């Protein structure tokens, strides 16, 4: 797939087919993502690929913690407020999701339901976690973001779909313990990965972007 097409046609996928993803294919995607640039080529990224019974157990673990109202303690704290321009875009996204799926993400009762769907990895055959040593600087978080985007683009280029999910890092300590990831690492992002079910209405949603002129300042 041509690079520009790959970037512009990638979207978050929240419904997957039952088709399994081969180990070779996901390793190929990871290998491609490793070509991302990083500060001094430090490559501050580690990847956990979770499938089968292990993934089902992880899903149950998070759903049970949610059911008992266990407080979320992600390694990267969720933002509690946003500046006005970003808040307006979030509001627009929630409105679009409401129209496309009937799910009102701003309603507290719905958040629990939405989290359960996240914790089920939206039915994807693979859960992928990206993590790194906690002592690394903010630049390494930046690098991991580059890696995450490369991973999603490589997956898309190879016919897979994915969705990045902050929610699935809610119970980071428990997830790390379950996966045997040392407590010294920070769990930065989780993703669900599989073959996209493009018949599903949830995958028909295409999010908007602010005009480029709005985010660009020219100095001449
Ligand atoms: C860091 C990050 C965290 C996200 N967390 C979630 C999440 O927990 N659950 C979810 O369904 N989508 C999540 N998303 C997906 C965003 O909602 C999505 O990327 C955004 O609305 C733009 O849509 P697009 O990916 O289809 O272009 C996350 C995206 C990013 C980059």
C-alpha cells in the first residue's frame, strides 16, 4: 500500500472477524514498526503479544476488577481536564460516536459498558501491549508513540486492523503481574489487533480532523 494512502485510510477498528492472525504476520508488523526513529536510536520499546487462553484470562481479570469498582491506576495518568480546543474536538468525537453507534461516551453509566468492550479487546484475536522502563525520559514516551503509529500503519498495510486503547492500561499493576512484566516497566499503551470486520457499523465511523490552517502558523 502506498504510504499516503496507508496514513489517510487507517482508522480505529472496534470489531474484528474470527480469523486468527499468524505469528509470522504479527512479527512482520513488529519488525516494520522497529524501523521507527528514536532518540539516539535508543529504541525504548518492548512489545507483549497476548492471544488465546492467556488473552481470555487477561480480559476476565480486567472485567472482574471493573465489576468490583477497583480504582484505575494506569502508569500514565488519564487527563482530568483539557484546554478548550482539545476539549471541543473530544466533544465532537463523542457526538459522532453517539450518532454512529448510539453510545453516549459522556454518560458515566455508559463508560463502564464501554470499558467492558475495551477489556474484551473488542473481540480481537490479539491484544498487544507497548511498554518500557519507567526511568526513561519523556523523549522515550515520544519514541514509543512513534512506534505505536508505525505498528498501526504496518498492520493496516498488511490488511489488519487495530485500535490504540489507553483504557486497557487502567489496571497496569495487575496486567503486568499477570503477564510477568517487571513492575519497573511502565505500561504505556494497549492495542487490539485482528482482521477488521468492515461490515460492522462501528467500523464505518470516520473521525474528522481540524483544518490544517487551524493548527499551522506561518512565520515569513
Ligand atoms: C493514546 C490513545 C489512547 C486511546 N484510547 C482509546 C481507548 O481506550 N479506547 C478506544 O476505543 N479508543 C481509544 N483511542 C482511539 C481514539 O479514540 C481514536 O484514535 C481517535 O478517535 C481518532 O480516530 P481514528 O483512530 O479512527 O482516526 C485511543 C487513541 C490513542 C492515540
